[in-house]
């Protein structure tokens, strides 16, 4: 839309509005439109999630679940036997770990010019989840004419939505309690989406591996600079810690070989010996 057309449309709405409404529109934007789009998003998300997540409720009760992100500390991870492993994005490039689940978001960037990863996404034998942004998220405009969603669907990935880019001003994401109806809380990293899913499966323990929360690259490309908003992500981990203590008090969350998350959850440096069974108070 040309700028002149956008200005004309705005002036036309102001002229047709009452003075108070016109002032409100000029200062805050079209709140009615934002509310409509938010309601549309929440309703369609509930319909989508009702097909994706109920089958996994409590499925890992009594088990250990490992959420594997892409930080350099993945290389120091000593694999926990008999644990369920949930990988995110290019964590699946690790040949040492056998993944049971895989979460991927930001696929327009994730798949670009990387056919090897596309093929791995298609062929890897695990349950895959493909995260969709809010319809107002500007990142959706990055999709090429042949959107990567087709790759996800070809791989039989289950789709879900997170609340990044919500239309409501001042919105602060929160962890999702009912994944069957609510969008997953977006805190700047897909690892936190996978962690909310891990809690939904109600395991005995959740181990965080490669969740370094630093800008020091990835285990598969050490010299690559990352642009994570580490403070925002840290806020997300703290919110989920409070959330888990309230709704999943019997599930212990443990940082394995921690870097940026040290001191948030129970810490376990594997090179110092086995994990103690006593709960951290």
C-alpha cells in the first residue's frame, strides 16, 4: 500500500469517527481491529491445538525428559540413558543424540539455503512440531513464494502456535497451562516452547541441555554470532520456574553443564560426578 493511500484511509476513518474515537485512533491505533485479530488468533489456535497436544498429556509421567537446544555445551553432554530427548531447530544435527521429539520455529530462516537440514527434517524418525507465528508477526512476511510450511507438512509435522507478535499493546507472554487450547508462550527461544511441552507431558525430571542463553554461537558452528535477547529469555526461564513450581511441583528441572542459566534451576556439572537424588529447596 502506498503511503498516500494509507494516509487517505486513516484520515477517512478519523473524519467518520466521533472526536473521542478519532483521538483514540490517532494515539493508540485501531484497537477494535487489534481485538478482533486477537480473538481470531485465539479461536483458531484453540482449534489447531485441540488436534495437536491432547494426545501427549501426561505421556511421560515418571520418566526423564531432556530438552536439547543448540548451545556449545551440547558437546559436553553425557547422554542420560533411557531419557526422552526433545530437540529444537538444528539440535537435530547432532549425531550423538537420538531424538524422540523435535520442535522447530522461525522456519523461513531455518530452512533457507540449507537442503541438508530440509532433508533431515523430512526423514528423521521422530514426532515433529512446527511452530507458527501469530498472524501479525512480521516474520511471516519472510516466507518465500513456496513457504517452508510445505516442508513441515510433507514431514507430517504437527503444527502449533506461539504468541509472538500479538496485536495487543503491552502484552507480556506467559507460560501456557492448557496446551490443548492456548498458544505457547513466546520468550525469544524455541527451547522455552519445548520446555512448556515437556511440562505438559508431566515427567519426573526435565534436563536442560545446550540451553546456554549466551551469544557465543552454536555447537554446530562455533564461530557464528547469535543475536539472542538473553535478558528476555532469562525472564522466560524464571517465569517458567515459578509456573512449574505451582502447576508441576513434582517435576524437577535441572540445568546440565549450565552457562547462562546457572543458579536458575538445580545445576548439574556432569564432569563433577553423578546427580544427587535430593531435591533442591
